C-alpha cells in the first residue's frame, strides 16, 4: 500500500488568503483515499494584496522580485505551520498565485518561487503545474479534474466556486472540465466598494434586484458559446466583466444579485440531473446556492467546511504526489493538450531536477 503525507498550498485569484492543508493519501486495491489532518488559511496583508493586484502592470524587475518574495513568504508560512502543529510532511505541493494566464498566447504564470520555498522551509517542493500543459498546446486549466476523478468519484459533478467557477464531470469514457464563468473574483471586487472583503452569506445580494438588461448582456458573452477545452483568467474579468459592473445608477446590491443569478444560470446551462459537490468560498454564499438550487436540475451537495475551504489545496497536494511518482496529473481531455502528462517542477532544498 502506498502512503504519502503532503502539504498543499493554494493561493486563489480572489485573494482570500493562502490555504495550507496537511493531507494524507493512501492507495490500495480500491483506489486512493485521503484525510486532511491540519489546515489553515492565512490572510494576505493589505500590503501584499495591493502588490499582487498591481503586479500585472508593474515592471519586469518588480515581477521577478515579487516572485522571490512570495516564495519566501510561502516558505515561512510552511515552516511556522509545521512547527506549530509538529508536522513533518514528505514534501510541499504549491499551486502558486496566478498573475498571467493567456494560453492562447502560449503563456501562463504562477508566482511564489519554488526554489525559495524549498530553501526557506527545508522541504522538497513541487510547483509550476500549468506551464508544461500550455507548452503542449493545452489551456493549463483546469487541473483539479484528475483529483475530482480519483478522490471524489461518488459525484457526477464537482463544482468549485472560487475566484472563477469551474466544473468537472465524466462524459462517456473521459473526464471533461472547464472554467464556467467569473465568480468570487467579481463578487469580492464589488464588495470591496463598500470596504468589505466579500459579501458574507450573500446578504447584500439577497437585498438586491436582478437587472434583466445587465443579466442578458452577461449571459450573451461570446465565451459561453465557445466549445471546450477553454479557460478564463483575470484578464477576461478585467476586459469583459468589470466594465459592465461600472454602469452608473445600478445599486451595489443589484449588481451582486444579478451576477449571482448569472453564475447560477451559466452553471445550470451545463449541468444535467445528477449529484453535484460544491466547494470553494462561494459555497458559503447562501444566496448564490439558493439561486443555483432554483435553476439546477442536479442535487446540490455542500460538504463540511474542511472540504469547502481546502479542497483545492488538497487536490494540488495530490497533483504533487502524482508528479513526484511520475504519474499523469493533467488530462488532455480536459485541457486540450496533445497528450496526458505529469506537470510540475521539483525543487529539493539546494538541488533542482
């Protein structure tokens, strides 16, 4: 029986913070099983939020500097987390923080330098999962579906309501997944206007009215008629979504309500009857979940908070395990890459390979 202890690190585009999850995996004749024993979300300081938000338009020197600084920060987080909880993982698996994602132009970038993480915390590190997929002609996203398939096979659909909503499911004999639409990246940006990090429970959205004209404009975006594989990035939100949210005369509550309706409709346009697991920060948005249940033909399952909060950190820990053991961790049926592959760079403290 194979057994591994992996510390997963996830930093999402919504800038909620850095998720750390110590995950245990076992593989036997029945397949893979998992357990999350310790987990914590560490909030970004206001200074770090400002730096990450402005990084796409910063100089090359600032970009490279921030990559190293964030890697050191992640390494310090790991070191403190392991010391506090008396942990000794086999290795660290870090998603990094996405700054650029333009697979059509042939590049993607997740910062948080892996060498710096390894050198700072003293553990081996697996990172940079998306670059090889893009080099092989894929979207570089979503990568979570192979984890959905191997760890959450009891569900027909696995939906993640993170900065961007994405979903995975089995179609015929292959796994299919794609980014559906913007989610918390947009909702949180709206809540920021009244100095809130997010709309807790969807309370502000629940007070709003759905603006039909805005909803129709959102639902008619060209992305939704494109075939998959396809993915979304921060750039898409800034070019297509945020300008619509700047329309004067529409109360904030109405904007939130309308965008929640938009998310629920886009998800429901794809989902058929079945059982759907919902994770990510959006699973705590009661109003959004209500609208999803209203529109969807599928049974909506909201799991315990540990899975909601740390499923992505769990799965990137698992992707690191697959890379470490040289097994495929990216599916061509999902990303459109030329073939399945094992993506990720391994850094040993002081040695790379």
